[in-house]
C-alpha cells in the first residue's frame, strides 16, 4: 500500500498517532505537502463525511477523524505556508455562532498566514459581537466567516449587520465560505467575497487587501 493510502486509511479510522508518524515519512519520500493534504487527509474526510451522511459512522468516529485531520494539517502547515515576510494585512477568522466545525476554518487560516497575512483566530461558535470586537479593538481589515451548517449560515448575515450597526462596515472587507455557502448567498447578505476553498480564499484575501 502506498504511504498516501496508509495516511488516508489511518485518517478514516481516526488514528491520529499513526497519521502523525506517517506524514513526516511521506514528506521525506518527497511527496508534496499539498498532495498529502488532498489525497491523504481531505479525501479521507470526504469518505468519513459520506459515511456519516449514510449513518454508517456516528459523531464519535467523525470526531476522532477530525482530531487526526487537525493533527495532520498542523504537521503540514510549515510546508503549505511558505511566503512569510512582512505582514500583508490583518484578518480575523471564525466559525459563526452555533457552529463547531473548525477543520476548514483552520485550513483557511493556515493558507492566509501562508500568504503573509496576520490572522486572529476567534475559534468556533463566534458571535457577531466577537467579530465586531476584533474589528474595533484589533485593527482587523478583513473579516473571514466560515459555516458548515445550513442552520448557521444565516449567522454570517448577523456579522455584517453588526458591522453596519457599529458604522464600521465600510472600513473592512468581509469574506465568507464553507460547504453550504454559495456565491449567491454571499451576494445576498452583502459579503465582499465568497471562495470555495482555502487556497482561493487566501488569493482573494490578498487581492481584497491590496485593493
Ligand atoms: Co458535522 N456536519 N455535524 N461534524 N460534519 C457536516 C457539515 C454534514 C454535511 C454531515 C452530513 O450530514 N453529511 C452535516 C451538515 C448538514 C447541513 O447543515 N446541511 C453535519 C451535521 C448535521 C452535524 C451535527 C448537527 C451532527 C449532530 O450532532 N447530529 C453536528 C453539529 C455541531 C455544531 O456545529 N453545532 C456536527 C458535528 C460534527 C463533529 C463535531 C463530529 C465534526 C466537526 C469536528 C471539527 O470540525 N473539529 C463534524 C464533521 C467533521 C463533519 C464532516 C464529516 C466534515 C467537515 C469537514 O471538516 N470537512 C461534514 C461532512 C462533509 O463535509 N462531508 C459534516 C473537511 C473540511 C476541510 O472542509 O469545512 O468544507 P470544509 O472547508 C473547506 C471549504 O468549505 C472551504 O475551505 C475548506 C478547505 O478547502 N471553507 C472556506 C471553509 N470555510 C471557509 C471560509 C472561507 C472560504 C472557504 O472564507 C472565509
């Protein structure tokens, strides 16, 4: 079995320790970090997601897979985040109120940092007020909201409303994303940008801050 398949299998089984052992080996073999992320970790998480949808696995299994995923992405971070240097701007990122999914959000943060942005990670279940505080108190220029549930997606709109009510909407850019989010939804709530994945989010962030 190839090492990528071994990572994929360990990931699906939620074996974080094994994932952490295999990733450095794969890197040593010269496999690019992006390939390990896509084929080893993200593909495995899609399989877990499909099984979850079909009631073949349940929350505990998904949770251990998520832990393995976060452990794996942490190891890949130095290889994915390459640009560094002087800060290109300040962003905050969080998963919106009511939503505890953080894997995608963490990947987006990692890619933004890789593009040289300073990023304040507000975590999960972040209220509109917390996003607003980051803008008012931390000098944030870009607000990034992630949502994975159709039920929490509308809370992105609350973030924009809070920025408007406080009179700071025009001084920041707002980006939204996450599996259920669409470009139409982003436009309907008045976000500045929607991107479908972490890499395009990072490119868009640089573009928005430069503009
Ligand atoms: Co949940 N869950 N979950 N879950 N979970 C989904 C999202 C679901 C689609 C599964 C399913 O039914 N097939 C479903 C949502 C259905 C819906 O709303 N339509 C669901 C559900 C129902 C639930 C619970 C309600 C289950 C329950 O309790 N009965 C519950 C809700 C808890 C809560 O949030 N309040 C729940 C709980 C959990 C766990 C805690 C067990 C765990 C999360 C652990 C964690 O994150 N630390 C979990 C997981 C892991 C999933 C699945 C399996 C995987 C999500 C994931 O991490 N994907 C998911 C099924 C699936 O997606 N196939 C599912 C990998 C990740 C890299 O992708 O987050 O999409 P994603 O991020 C991508 C892009 O979307 C984008 O870039 C990322 C990388 O390229 N992106 C952005 C994300 N944010 C962005 C922001 C941007 C730009 C791009 O700009 C700012």
